[in-house]
C-alpha cells in the first residue's frame, strides 16, 4: 500500500500540503484501496489507487478554490469545449481526451487514466458452459464463431 509520502513522490504536482492536506490525501488513498480490486489489478494496484486518489483530490481542490472565492463548492462542471473573451474564441475537442461512458472520471486526466487502466484490466475471458457447434458443423472441426454479416441473426429470429 502506498503512503501519502509515496503518493507525493510519484505525483509531484500534489506536493503542496497547503493545497492538498495530508489528511485529504490519506482519506482518498484509504478509500481507493477499499474500492479497487487487488485480484483485478494485481501488481498494478498501487498505480490505480494513486490515480483514483489524484482524481478525487483534484476535484476536492477545485471545490476548495470555489469555496474560497465565495462560490458554491461541489457544483458539477463538465470539460470546457468553448470559451470566448471579447472577440477571441477558443474551442477544444473534448472527445479526444475523454473515455466514452466514464462519467465523472472524465473531469480529470487522472480519472481518464484510471478508467483506461480498468478497461485494460477488464474481467478477462469468461466461458459460459462447454458449448456445442451449430448444426452443420461436425465435431472435430473448429467452429469459426457466429456469422455477423448485415441482416443476419445468430439467434434464429
């Protein structure tokens, strides 16, 4: 298990204890280890826990900054995809840096990295029963898999 010191050494952008108090980092590290599956990530558990932590303490820091400015912390704001000041406008292709279906994990680069790793270490192969070849394919011959051509149904309907 990574410590707060390990985390700060690995992610030096979080070295400020004023912006990222030890208690907040420790809280999210502890939570990350409870929420990530050691059997799934094996030797990569520590990096996934650190990415999980970095994601959430980044969101915490945004909340703290908003509160210091007199705003409402905790508001949900998506990635910026367009900004205008006077006659100058800039837009970003946010789809290139986000993971489809990842929700709040797309709010930080740490979150998108975490989701990428969870996809890389997915459930793995799963076998449901021993299976039988479809009619017309004799035993001893390999079944090439389902036909997926346009308009073809593998389920007989």
